[in-house]
């Protein structure tokens, strides 16, 4: 059987001609085009081309070799009114057993194509399957969101309600906890969070700056620095107590303040900043306000002396590009500052060390009645787990504490003292001989 693959239509003026192209025994394509060329006048204003099923009465009446204007009227015109016009019949096979009906209407100026009719069953099945897949996906997303929300709620509840072991111990002694009411701001949702008051008592160049930065790396700690380095704040007892009230009322602001939700707030106080002169009134204040005291000392007083002399020199020399820095944050800066080697007065060295030792002992004596703990710089350097003891003392949840400070004078002291031989000779055979070998 001959199959129609393409019908070309060409038009040139009023002359019109239809030509059909055939190929033998090929499957019918899904779509085909029909174009008309007009080589002879069309007697009818409309041409009807029909491709019918085999059981149609006109399907097998016309040969595929029929030409435009041929005697197609030999079919029964009485049975079909379309036979009064030019028409053409051809049967097309989609497969060996299936026939397709295609309708084409050709007017003088345009051509309308009607695609083959298909069963909607496949389309309906596809729509149903797509709907089912979408429904399953939406259900799984909703189920996942519900489970995530429930899990998040549980975690938040656990964090809010849980307390550290050290905080629970302090809550058993409620006189140590406070609920400050600052005048400069509102604590908002943290108004019911208790706060512990503390103070760090230390000497210059004993690691107190490094220690305070460690504490301030804790999210619940506000240590407000060396407040009494300003002389006006310590000129008398009244100014000292007013300053302390402002700090412990959370009305003191600086870069370390975490005022609203602080669990522990305090300051760093050097022994030579009015503390020893007014120790009696200050001790009474600490006891009445239930302030916890952290003593931070340095065992190796010789290393402390080297650090003090080098720091005093840099105040005027300003070795770091014309800037004085008591603490550095890089190894390069530490190396620059450590190049200066001070000369230690070996004649007064023993008396100076004894004097330093006595001041620390007196501080312990003056504030022995307070709630306190003693921390040594060397212990913190060798064993960072000592910081856990400090956190427990302050009633804080345990965290890893960090500091950017870099140690300046590293290695043996013989590398940092210009008159090392004199110092070594002076301390040999004394109670301070161990300072010569100590690494910290």
C-alpha cells in the first residue's frame, strides 16, 4: 500500500494545483504538512480531503494515483453531498491493524489541520500518577518539618531549664547570688537570672591581663578590666565604693560588658591601686556585698621583675613602631619586645624579692575573711584544666576559654637578663634559687 508522507501546495496567482507525494509501505508519521500549488483553476471554492477508516463507504473507491480534477465524481454523488465538489479519498495505515482518520480543510486562503484523535486514557493515567507523586512528596516534607520542630522545641527546653553543677551548688547558697537592677538599662528577659560578683586581686606583670581575657571569652562573664588604674577613682574610700557600686549594679560599660545576661561580673584590681591602703573598708564591702575574690599570683618573682623592667622601658622606647604595648597578640611583636635585656640591680635583688613576696602575703591576710580562691600563673600555663576550677568557683557552665595574648619572654632567663652572671651568683644558695631554672 502507498502511504502519504507529504502533500505540497504551491500557489501562483489564480492558478492552483495540488500535488501529493507518496512513499511505499512506510509508517505514517505523527504529523504531516499539506501545501497546495495552483496550476489550474479550481472549480470549487472548497476542497475536502478525507482519510477515513476502512469501513467507510468511499475508502476503497479512489485510486492513490488520482489527479486533481480527475473523474472523482464516478463515486456515488447521490449518497454524499460532498461529491459535488472536488474530493480525494485515501486510506492510511498506522500499523497493520489500525487505521487513522485525518481531516484537512483547504480554503482559498488558508489550511486547517485536525490532528489524529487519541484515547484520553493515557493522559488521565499520567495526570493521576503525577498527582500521587506530588501528594507523597508534600506529605513527606510536612512530616519532616513537624518532626524537626518537635526536636528543636525539646532541645531549647533542655538548654533553658538545665543548670551547671557549679551553678546548682551556688543556688544552694543563695546569699552569694544577686539580682541587680541597673538604672541605665533594663535586663529584660534576664531579670530573673542571678549574678555572682567577683574581683581579681593581683600584681602587675603576673599574667592578670591574659587571665582576664580568658574569663571574658566565656559568654556569661563580664570582667571590666583594671578600673582603678585611673587615680580619680581611688583617691578616697568614698570614690572607691561608688565605683564598685556602679560595677556590681551592671551600670559600668566597656568592651567586655555583657550586662543583660551576665552570670558573673567583676573587675581586675592591682594591689598597688589603693587596695592595700583601704583594705579594711574594702574587705567589709566585699563581705557585705558577698563578692568572691580570686587571688592571682606569680611564683617566679624574678621573671615578674624582668617583665616589669622591660615593660617600663617600652613605655618610653615604644619599640613597636612608636607604640607602647603592655600585651601583644603575635609572635613577631613578642620577639621585638623580648630583644631588650634589662639590667637587674643585684645588690638590692634579695630585698626586692622579699618585698614582693610580703605584699602578696599581706593581701591574703587582709582579705582572708572573704570567699576566695588562690590561682598561680604557672599552674594556669602548665595545666589549663585549672581554668575549670575557676569556672566552678564562679558558678559558670564549663566552656573552653581562649585568649589572643602571646607570651613575650620565653625560654631561659639567661636569655633575657643582661647581667645574668651577677643575678645567678646573688640567688645561688638562697630560697629564691629555684627562680633561676624555672621556665615560667
